């Protein structure tokens, strides 16, 4: 019984003083940007999407070539035809997602620029 009371008192004390400890220090200067050279959120998203597009497009081309290879070498084998068709479908879906994200980003930036000007 005494052990439970001690634990409860300690817990309540910690919980009671937590807000005071959290607000004890004031920030005197703004925090530096974690991404030097990228000043805004839009520039950060553009940089990430640029990397994704530069890496994703060659991967999509490789997958389409891989799928074409499966289709050309199938020679009536239903399993290879199925793998080739499925690979082409997923490569096209991947391309649509990557290019759609890029287009959406550009559209949002254009809308924000029109609103802020």
C-alpha cells in the first residue's frame, strides 16, 4: 500500500511540473534551416521530386525493356506473357505516379504564385 502511494505521489509530481519545465527556456534566435540552400518548403519538395524523376525515369525504362524482353521471348508461354504484360502495366502506373506528382507540384506552385502576386 505504501509503495503504491509513493509511486502515485512521484508520478503526480512529475506530471504536475512537466509544463513548467517545458516552458522554462525561451528561444532567443530562430532555428537555422536544416537544408542549406533550400529556403522554402516548395523548393524542398521540388528538389526531392527532381531526384525522384531523375532516378525513376531510367528505372521505368529498364522495366519496360525487361517486360518487352519477356514478351518477345515468350514464344507462346502463357506465364512469360503474363509476366510481361503485368510488368508493362506496373511500369506505366509507376510512370503515371511519378509524372503526376511532378505535374501536381508544378500546378500547386503556379496556383500559389498567382494568389500571392
